[in-house]
């Protein structure tokens, strides 16, 4: 698998995240530094670029929400650490915002190629806008890829982390357009007896449409950040409505 990753950047959901280490704006960083935490690893095409600058500001403003979900942020590009530092300082001087998470310098592109962050048809050096959500056990749970000219929607990345954590905790799934605080989908029955029991339950509780689609409230332990999750969800809905106008 390591050879396959090295040659093709063939990273898949469900596999163990490839190890890495490098110099960042916060000093030396290793993947193992995030053991026990969720990690959003994201790449950007280049320093001192307009879309990337807006993303750094947006991620910083949302960092508190990620932390409440036991999740850290880590940026990466093929620019040098000196360039990263100068860019972060420029953002601070112009906006007063201190970027609150490290940015890895991947000058030789080793990490970027290992994760498949470079799209050769677009550029042989610039990383496209990748997002890798890595869980607290070191497994890749989500992979998102954006083109160079489209900025990421940070509330959706937060929602994905919330959905993954809620689904894990409740042994369920999340429906289309699921938002924090909403019910989760119950795993489908595996036997005919369970099917009949599920249909009886639906008729009694009105919690589904058929044996293969029923809902339940997540356990209370899964909702420790329920109010904050709702707040994030409401902000996301408000932003989407504003964009539609």
C-alpha cells in the first residue's frame, strides 16, 4: 500500500492516513501529534493568493467550533515555511486576525503526492483544494476536492465532522440534508423477524416509512454539543439563504 500511495497518491476513505512529518508555522508537525483527535488536513494552491487568504480567515474564525468537536486544523502547501510565515503576518497586519492553526511547508511535494493533492492535468506543482477528514483513530473518513478557483464552504466541513461523529456514536447513518440535532437513520434489519419487528415499531412510533428506512434520536451521550451544533447549523442555513437571494 505504501508503494501504491507513493506512486499514485491513491488514498481511499477507510484506510489509515499516511504518516507525514514536516516543518510548519507552529514548528515540527507529525501526524501522530493528533492521536486521539480528529484532524481536518487541507491543502491550498499557494500563499498570498486571494481565495486562499479568505479560506485562512474563515478557518480561523471557525476554529473554536472545530475544537469543540475534538477536531484540529492543519493547512499545507508546497510553499516554504518562510513564505507561510510572511503570509500569516501579512494577514495579521491587514486584518488583525492571527491564523490559529499550523500550515505545513511541503517544498518537495512529498506529502502532497502521497495524499494525491496535486492534479497534474491542472498543475505539476500547485496543490488543488483538498480536504481530508481523519478521525481520532487515524483513519481517513472523508475526502473533498475543490477546483483552484472555488473556495471551500467551512460550515459544511464542520457539518460533515458532526455527522461522522454522530453516526459513529449512535451506530446509525445521517439522511440527506441532515443537520445537527436531527434524528439518525437506524441500521436496516438483517433477518425477516427483525424486518417484521421494525415495521411494527414504525406503525407504533411513526418513526419511518418502511422497514428499510426508520429513524431514532441519537443517544444523549452523542449530543453533548447539541446546542452548539444547532447554532452552527442555523448559521449555515442563514448563509445559504443569503446566497440564494
